């Protein structure tokens, strides 16, 4: 059974040309951070274009529990009246983060250096995910964590009473871990330093600077060294959230593999730490054009046009690109299945500990639909069958993972036979308008009787 309620089996069948504009939701990463940093500022932060998926709504609820005043004004416009750095109050109840690994890890960091106690839980999927990657560095500040075996939720965090600054090298590329440490460093004295050997998405650094934190980044022999001066007074901001490139990946990839398609996705965030998928698709021969390049809220933005690309070729994706497209590998594998030749993806062990084991979930589902896949601990290879030559016809498990569910529905739009997922309900966590948006473009998606 779905942790989101009654399972919603869904099926996508071969589509005619996809045409029109795809107004995808606001960026999830920026939406989470705007609510959290707004709550840590003094005064009113105004956010427009907020992603109103369940993951972000759960973060909004959490910020209210920590004492901030969070108001939904409709049409994606929200305000946050913050309590200042170190001003969180102790929640009266357990904080339920639903399906959101990003939300829970950032929240743990934000409260870790305040002298309060908070207990976090989530849905069945989130409660299986490891939290030690965050709680271990937070312990260096003086924070204590008590959870289930393997460092899993539900988990109680005892914030540090007398936090100390930290110098921490992130062992595995992870924007969530980096961001949690930086958020904890806000209420620690002195300078907190985070070192990452491979650059990950830098929304936290950009937004911290925008809110007035003293933060700097330097590239050294150690890697990317980020230094944050603790205990600033963050200033409220007006934030326009660009549209989410991870959500845009689905209509874009569908357009590339469905014959005759021409889709425009307006106002897409093109932060270089997030845009690896689009670079990879272009290397495969995708017809992608960036129009109206501009900057909004400190983030590069463009309108992205994707057209049917019948001559896609398999490539070897550079491992050092993984951090900039880690969430997009599932739908990339769908494009790879419709390309000619092998697509090799290495350095992606992070996929093993996402909402599901995404390598296993995609490999198993692709095999059921007639695609040859090899996989190992941190790699997988998809043997392309060529445009429109994927047999399809199978039902696959979504494993309570929104990106797995959407990826296989995209596969069905270009396969010979329909492709089904056992439960599409998790899609609401990140892309609540996925079905009507894709159907408006011309896709055929139906909900099946459970």
C-alpha cells in the first residue's frame, strides 16, 4: 500500500506528437530553502512561484511548528515571518516530513544548534533512508541524535546548547549534507567550513548570501571550500522561484522520444550545478534550444524548447557530472532506451539511497519492458533499442518514488505497448500537476482501478 493513501495505478500509452507549453512547478530545492531561511530571518520574506507539492507543504508545516508565521496567499505566493537565527521554539508535536529527504535533512541542520528538542518522522519510504550522513557531522557541533537502527527515522534531535564551529569534509557529494551543515553553522560562533571534493548544487550558498550571511567559496587543492560566519542577522527577502529543472526533465525527455513533438518549457532554472541532464541530452544528439536567457533572483533562467530527436545516440556520461543531474538519471535511462547504442552511467551510488534504490528500480522495470540493462554498486548501462522500439507492456513498481513513477509513464508514451506503474500517488510530492500538464501536451495517461 502507498504511504500516501490508497495506491493509484497508472498507465501511459503510445502518444501522438506532444505540442505546446509546459509550465512546470517551481524549483523544489529553492522552495524548501526559501521557507527555511525565511523562518531564520527577522521580518517578512515573500516568496512567489513556490512549489506547492506535498514535500514543500510539509516543510511549511514544520516551520510553523518551529515558531515562524507561514501564510499561503494563493497562486503560489507565500509569506514567512521569521524568528531569527537561533530563535526557533520547541515543536509541540512530532515533525512529519512525509516523503522528503531534502526537507528532513535541511530541517535537522536548521535546528541542530538551537537548545531545543525535535522528533522527526516520515512515510514508509523516508523512514527507510539513512540519516547518519547528516547526523554524524551535526554531532560535531554538539548535537545529539537518537533514532532507529541504522540511523533511520523516527529520530529525535537534541540541539546543541553550546554549539562549536565545525570544519567538515563531505565524504560523498551531497547538497543535502552540505546544506544541513551550513544551516547548523548559522547559529554556531566563529566560522563553519564545509569542503566538498565535487561541486554539488549551490542553491544554499546563493540564498544564504542573498539573505545577508557572510559566506565565501574558494576552490583549493582540497576541493570547494565554503566558509560561513556564524550568528548573522538574516534579512528578509523577496524571492521569485524559478521553475524546477528536475520537473522539466519529464516533458523535455518525453518530447525528445515521441515522434513529431515540439514542447516549450518556460522559465527553467539553469543553475550550472543542476543543468547536467541538458548537457548530456545535447551530447546524445537532442534537439534542445535555450531561448530568452536571463537571470532572476541570482539564478540563471531560460525558456527551453525540446523537439523530437530521432537520431539519439548512447554515450558515456562523465562521472563528475553526476552531482549536477543525480535526480535525472531515471528519466535519462528512458531516453537511453530509445537511443542507438549503449549509455553508460557511472559514479552514481547516491542513487542507491534516494526515495528508493533508483538503480535497481529502473533496471528492473526497464528489463520487464524489454530493455537490456547491466548494473553494479555505483553504475548502470542501458542498451538502447532505437526510437520507438521499446516493447513495453509491463507493469512496474514505483517503490513509493515519484521519479520512478513519472519515468516509466514517460517510457510508455514512446513504447510499442502501454507501460503501467503500480502506484502513481507519490508524484504529488514533487509534481502535483504532472498528469494534467502532460495530457494538455497530448499524452495519454489513465488511472486504473486498483
